[in-house]
């Protein structure tokens, strides 16, 4: 039941007795849907403010710094976009074959919408600085978030096309972690939820083990990292080790959401959806998964914000091809 190609919800096909009135708001799916609706509303406000103010323009930094545009600066965003479109087509076909919205499809949409939190780890200090030579670079929308403490409009860049691949890889991690939990449960039937989640965490660490090499691509650099917890500290390709831990927590959480289900085949986010009217259930499930995905990535982002309060300085030198934003 937890494999991407074999996901099904046969038990959920038989609808339970519907509820109404105040009891409706005690259903987990409704509570999570309210979280999702609130996040989508906040997201719409931030993006509307960002667009109306022209915040998508980004400062290019000192003239003459990092003027070179590499093939990778164009190719990587395009590959990211193509991969996301291919995943969307695949999941759409799976939904057509299953005749219902699968959890993987909902999680895919939820992660895409949760990707808007990408620049929020720079809430207090600039943790990641983006190469504005990369195709699709725009000014960050984070300064339009209420309570923002970081740089002002146009001072930081964001790569929305690259963020697409991050959302797609998060889904892959969730699938792999949940599959690992299923295999562990089959091998060790006495294993409880804590041990199974630990298996998912370990798998997520292994999945993320190649991430330090991604830093060498030069799409962005870690401009603030705790020296004692960082590989290659002080160099432009420095990599904080706690990034892997934060990512593993994120991936294991998504994997646990996908693996653990009730007797009707519903995840913790969708629990109670079978008691909703048939026309409302898909929308409630979608908003619930959007809410869960945003809460999960908020924990990941919050981890980096906390570590940014400890220590860390930007690298003294950047490679010739890297053009920093005006706020670097």
C-alpha cells in the first residue's frame, strides 16, 4: 500500500456515516484543511504584495562581479522544470487509473505549494545566497511576509524553478522512507512506530548524503553556517552537517505520514475524509495535505533559523561565475 506505483485506498471506498454541525470540525481532515486554507490565504497575500510592489526585481550586486553565465545556470532550472512536469503527468495517470486522488498526488501538490517557504530560512540572517546568473532568478518574496526580519526587497534572490525539483525530491524521499518502513515492519513485526520512524530517518540521511556535492554546482552558497558543524568551513562550497539532519527529519516525517494509515486507508492528515460529503472530500483532503506539508517544511526551515542565531560568517571569496545579490 505504500509503494508509489501500487498506492490504493480500497478500504476508503466505503464511506462512513457522515457528520455535520460542530462535530464536523473535530475531524482531523477538517482541522488540517483549515491549516491549509490559512496557509494558502497567507501565501496569496504575500505573493500579491510582492508582485504589486515589483519585488520580483533583484539587485545584481557590484558591477563586474560574476558576469559569466554557465551552461549549468540554464540547464539545471530547465531540467528541474521538466522533471516536475514528468512527475505531474505520471501522478495524473495514476489517479486516472485508480479513479481517485491518490495521497502521492495530493502530497506532490502540497509540496509544490509548500515550496514558497524556501527563502524563509533567511528570516534573521542570510543563510543561503543565490547566484543571480541562474535562469529564472527573481527577487525574494520573503520581505513581504509579516514579521520578516531579514533583508529588504530586491536584496535577496530566489530560484523558483529550482525549488520545483526540491519539492519533487521531497516526494521521492517520502516514498522511499515509507517503503523502508514497510519493509522493516515486515522483517521485524514487533517493531513499534518509533523504530519504524527511526528507519525512515536513517534512510533519509542516506538519500541526502550526496547533497554536499550539489553545493559544488554553484546555484547557491551557504553564507552562514556554524563552523564547528560545517564541512569545508570558510570556503564558498562549505556545507553545514545539520542540513542533513534537518532534511532527514523532514523526509522521515513525510514518510511516516505516508506509511501510517487507519483501517480505512486514510493517513493522519486525511483521517475522517470518508465522513464528509463526496463533493467536499477531495478538496478537504487536498487542503489538509497542503497544511501538513507546510507544517513539515516549517519545522525544517525553523531548524536553520535557530542555527543561524548561533554563529557563522559568509565565505571571504566566491568563484568567478557566482554573482551575488546586492545584499550579500
